[in-house]
């Protein structure tokens, strides 16, 4: 019995030993099956990152576009020391990098090393091909990690590092074009809009979906595309198509650069708008910057003065006041108004005219820009008519142009319009603040049968698949009757034919407009600094354009008068429109003008 028990114990012991050994064996198998042994994966994935959309001018030029950037990565431990110089020579030849810098980077790093982050698409393609050739040349050899005893072979990988925003036209179409800033998304550099068109249409310009390809890999890490591979489609951002012609924009910008220098002005802004659609042919500034490399000196030009700079518009507001009087049937253009030799006391305020006269017809108050006459006729409007009339014309309200950070401007509160002095000063453009965009929008109504419409910079948006989207248009508003608009047209044409705007007269075209010379206030006091402006229109038999010019703080002697600053710019803009086929003078219009 004891022998039998001893035998059973031995058998049991052997069984336990075998069982433990089997468990250890299974555990070892499981361990080596699941542990990361740094063996090359049989499956490989590649992401093709989507790009930001382009911004394209009306004449087909890409003025903002994105380019892919790639990075080249190599594990220095896999480079055969005997073929180190060959690798450096070939890599430098294909990438264009300095061989000495490449060698230094490799010598100063051990393990995974990034040779460059800024490789363009063309160079990346060549380097990917080079990677395959280097394998065949035996430049890469297997390396065994002394800590783990695991051998691995990594060649050179060329991977996307992000996108770079390019502006092929330099500073043209800025500041309205705007600029972008870089941001990191999943270790990839992307761009996001900060100002201008880049910011306003950010949700459409930004990329939608990256593509992903998963499949078996070959020895050089290239994916083998077969029935088992998986891929998803890449969707770039929408392309934004502007209404602005790059050719015309550059022509106008050159004009502004010339006059900014000759007038010694802080800035000159010009816009040419299709009067019937509200689309800009050009919206230009003399203060521009290159979005590819913004320096500290450019900071002052980053803001879009056409919508962000507010100022007292001066005498260009007389036309708006007169139009409100006509709309309310409170004035006849042929009424005679006593202007008291160009000096008139209203309460404690003395109002003066530059062009002195004893009496003027009501319309000649506009033609010769009489402050005295405007101060008197403005009293005919009651507070609500005046206040609401300015709001109806778009003052103290954003214009609706497709640009961000637009300032709404400021007009006095309703109760202020009960004051005769406020009525007078607002009537000729003081005591209120407006933007350039608001003024040109208001003047456009005179050349568009009294209809007010939102200015537009973008014609359409086009998806990568060709789908077209059109920006939603603000409904037109009949701000004054067509008859009032026609009458204002005639008065503004008379300004050009006989009054303060004779310098803009051009044979064979219908040209009208109004000058504005406005003091600038600093710390509540008016100083000897002025803004000069001219807003109006130029029409031929088929085309109608509303044009605005603002010359800020011209320092040249006597140039602060709009007739010496804004008027010559306006005239040259019309000449450029004729030279480039936008306007065609005709004898018929010439005869009508006479």
C-alpha cells in the first residue's frame, strides 16, 4: 500500500511538472506572439492630406493657393557607414539641400532623424523614387538593437508635413485678400484665415476630408494597391472666385502708389463697382503687404481701411441730404436760397463757404458745395425723416460686404436731430462717422435707379467636384424713388460739368459725382489735417460704374482740397477703365451732355 501510494505521488508529481512546463510553453508562445518585436508590419497606411481652397481672380489668376510640404525621415542606424557619402551625395542632389548641412544633421543625430520639413511636391516625388533606388544600391542595412536583440531595417521615408499658403501676386489685392496663420492638426501644419477674404470664407476654404489608403506594403514601404486595399476620397476646400480682375487691380494699385507719393498721403482707397450688380471690379489701397512674409512695418496695412476706418465724410453727405429732401417733397431743385455771401450764423455757430455767393438755386448748393445753403435746407427735414433716412441709406449699419470686422459707423441719436445745429452739421457731413464702404454703397443708389444693394467681392464658390455655390444676396431696397435717383444723377453730372468736380469731366462719357473735404478731429479738436474724397459714377451706353476715391491726410500744399487730391485720382481711374475696355466713350453721350 505504501509502495502504491509512493508510485501515485511520483506519477502526480511528474504530471504537475509536465503541466507546468506546458503552461510555461503556452505562456512563452503567447508572449512572443503579442510582444512588439519591431518587426516590419505587413500592412501599411498612408494619409493624403486635403488642401485649403484657392482664391481666384475674375480673370482666372490664383492669387492665393496652397502647396503641400513633405518631410524626409531616415534612421541613421540603417545607413551603411561605407555608403554614407553616397547617401549624402544622392539625397542632396535630389533635394537640393546643402551636402555639408545634410552630413552634419546625420552625424549629430542617432536614430530617427528628420532631414527636412520643407520639401515641395515635385522634390518629394523624386525622393520617394530615390528611396527605392537606395534599397537596391544596398545603402541601407539591417540594424540589431543591442538592448532587445531585435533587428530592423528602415529606409528613407518621405511623408507629408503639412501645407504652405502661397500668394503668387505678392501684395496685390491686399489688404482685402487677408492672410492666414499656421496651426497644428495631428502633427500636420494647416492654415486658417485671420483677415479679409481668407477669414470671411474660412468655412468654405478650409479642407474637408483627408484621404486614407490602407494596404499591404512592399520592402520600400510603398502600398501595394490590390483588391484588399482600402481607400477614402480626399476633399479639398472650395475655390473662392472673386469679382475682382487682377489685371485691373494691379493697374489701379499702380495709380494709387503714384498719387500717394506725389500727394504725400497717409493712404488712398479706390473702388470701382458695377452699379447694377454691386460687384467690385477693383477695391484697392495704397497701403498693402505681402502675405507671404508679414514684417513689423506691415502691421499698419493689415486692417482693411475701406470697412474698418471711420471718419467724418464731409461734403459728400450733401447729396444724401438733398436726396432725402427730394424724397420727402420738401424742396424743388430750382428754389432760390439766400447763402449770405458765404457766411451764416446758426445759433452760436458761424458756418462758412469756400465758394462765396449771395444766392444759389437749391441744386446749385450741391453743385458748388455750399455749407451755408445745406445748413438751411437741412432744417426742412424733421428729426425722424433725417435720422431714419440716413439709416435707410446704410449709415450706422454694416454694408453687408463679404469682409469681416466691418465697422457700422456712427450717427447721432434721434433726439439730437431736433437741434438745428446738428441737422446743419450732419447735413454737410460732420457730427457723424461713416466708412468708405457705406458712402460708395449709398452713392451707388443714384446710379441704380434708387435701389440700394450690398457690395460684393465674391462671384461664386466651387467645390473640388465642380459644384458651384453662389453667396446669398441681400435683397435690394428702393431707398429713394427712381425719379429722385435720376434727378440726383443730373445734379451730380452738373457738379462735373460746372461745379467742384470739373476735373473729372471726360468726353463721351456720363460722369457725375461730389467732392468732399473734411477736417479731421484729434482729441475733440479739429486740426489742420484733412481727408479728401470724390464719390460718383462713370457710364457709357452699356456699362454703369460707381466709383469712390478717398485720400487720407494728404500733406502736399493745398492738396487737402478734394479738387486737388481725390479729383485727379478719380479722373485717372476713368481713363484706365476706358483704356481697358470697361467704358467706351461715344458721340451720342457727348451730344447729350452738351
